[in-house]
C-alpha cells in the first residue's frame, strides 16, 4: 500500500474529542457556548475568526475587539462519550449535548452572548 493511502487510513482511525466548549470573558464572566466534532481544533477556528473580525456573534466580536482578545478563556465543558454503535448519529448527539449545556448554564443577557429563543 502506498504511503498516501496509509496516511489516509491512519487519519480515518483517529478519534477526535467531540462535545461542547465555552469561551468565557473573565472580565464579566459572560459565556459563549459552542460545540464541535473536534474540540482540540475548535479553539483554533474560533480564535482565527475572532482575530479576523468576522465571527458571527456580533456582541462577542465587539467585546473581543474592545478587549483586544484579552481576558477570554477557551474551556471544554463536556466531551461526548465514544460509541461503537454504527447507527449512532454523533453530530445530532453533539448538538443535543450543546442544548443541554445551554439549558444548564443559561448564557443569555448579562450571563452570555446568546439570545434566548422563545
């Protein structure tokens, strides 16, 4: 087998940590909650978007800009347990976990960067 095929197979076998993260502003303790299929890479993506000034959440982007990215901490909140069930919808499970964390932490208004959906 070629080296390229070996690398592809090895990559496919890697188990990435999936779950929910928060970006916490340590000045005011506001939270931004998100989820990812790769928690270890999520911070790189989030950080890059914020540094480039094109993050979708305008309130978080504004405070990031005002504070020049200082006082923000990336934290992993929940990691989805791995399953061997081929029928499992892992993406849906991650989104469900995110909704549960949102219900628990209530990152709305003065507590966070999310708007509460009615």
